[in-house]
């Protein structure tokens, strides 16, 4: 299984981290829905 790392510079971005996480989770969930063999 391949692994994926997401590195995000976030200096002085504490108030935006949750919104970023939520957006990324939506993207990865959509990927899993369209590709049954993908897991994360």
C-alpha cells in the first residue's frame, strides 16, 4: 500500500487549521467514494 503525507506550512495559521482539516477530509472522502480500492 502506498502512503501519502501532506505537509502544510502553517505559521500563524492556528485559526485556519480546523477549516483546512475539514476541507482535506472532504477531498479524501470523495476520493475513497470514487475509488473503492483506496483506503486512508
